[in-house]
C-alpha cells in the first residue's frame, strides 16, 4: 500500500509524510539542494579604476594617407534613387518656407505660366521621375507663383525659370477684334472638320446661316440651341443679329463651330462677358 501511494501521490505530498521519507525521489532532493545558493550581490570586490588622462600635446599621429581618403558627395541626396529630383524638391520646399509670409494674389489673378511636362522634366534631370512625384513639384511652383508679382524676390524668380517651358504659349496674344463702320464684329470658330465665320451686329435677334434661316439649316432642336448657345448663356439672344458662313463637316460640327465664332464676336462688343463665356459648355476652350 505504501509503495503504491508513493508512486501515485505528487512529490509535494510525499515529502510531507515522514513514513515515506526514505522513498523521496532523487529528483526532489536535487531541487531542494538548488535553494542553497549564494545570495546575489551588486557590489564588486575590486574598486573601479579610471583610465589615465591622455596628453594630446605629446601624442604623435601618423600623417593621413591619401589612399585611405573617401570622396564626400557634394549633395546629401547622392545616395538616393533620384538625387537631382530630390535636390530640386528640397530646394523648392526651402524657398516656400522662406517666403511663406509674402502677400499673395488670387489663383485666377496670378501670372499664367506654362510649366514643363513630366516628360520634359525627365529629359532635364536625366532621371525616371514618376508623375505623382512631379506633381509635388508643380504644387509648390503654383503656390510660389501666387506671390504678388511686385514682391517676387529675384532668387525665387531665377529658381522658377528652370521649370518653365522654353516656348510660352500664353505669350501669344491674339489680335484684338474690331468693330467696323457698320457696327459688325466677327469671329472664326472651328470644330472637327467644320469652319464658321460669324458676324455679330446689334439688332433684334435675327439669325441667318449661309443666307438661310436657322430652322432651314438645322432640323434638330439640339443643333439650333448649340449654334446660339453663346448668346443664350449670356442673355444676349435678342440683342444681336447673327450672320454666319459655315462649311465642312456635319450639322453637329457646324453648329458648334458657329457658337465658338459667335462667342469670339460677342467678346469684341462686350469684353466683360469673358468669364461668363468661359463657363459656357461650348465656350470653355476659346479664351486664353
């Protein structure tokens, strides 16, 4: 009975029974001996000794060996994937922080600038810059371009020149329209393969296209509304007479060519209508 209990009972219970003291396993005795270790102490028996002070006046060093010299890059972005682009971006960010407090103008009143495309910029720096990365550069350039032109610092103006196109399309100013001795102005509109020359004169709203009424030329209501959309969008449909010469293309292209020519002729009479004409559906791309 005793031998069966000593095997079945845990080591903890067997050690507490005096009659089973001779049957305590050897494993338990080893665990009890492990508790008699020396206490842990953080103090050292040997005191710490500081190193002697170095006298640099008597220290002799060998002259530097040029063979062991390492070339230091001029740019901190040398080890990046696109060092030239990174330098340009950091330079623009520094300029933006430097001139952030200068007065600005509204985005619509800022000078129009044709910035380099991402393809042109890649050829300039010789690096495969992504379009998303170049967008960051354009965003900073547009913000810097909003600084008041009279307060533009010279260094900022010079730094922005490298990002401008060689040929500025916005510098081509069209010749101003004139009103002849009969009170007429004209504008030329093109759409697809259609071309129209539209004359505009103050009147009661009569419309003649190639010597015919608009109802005889355009059978669809949509084409008739498209042809006169510039006048309708500005509320001038009953204040001017329209005489148009149109050729080429289909009826849809001819109607849209007429509305572009009418918008240009209307700007000669009333230049203040330019914002309203730019907001028109068919007049967005005619004004610079």
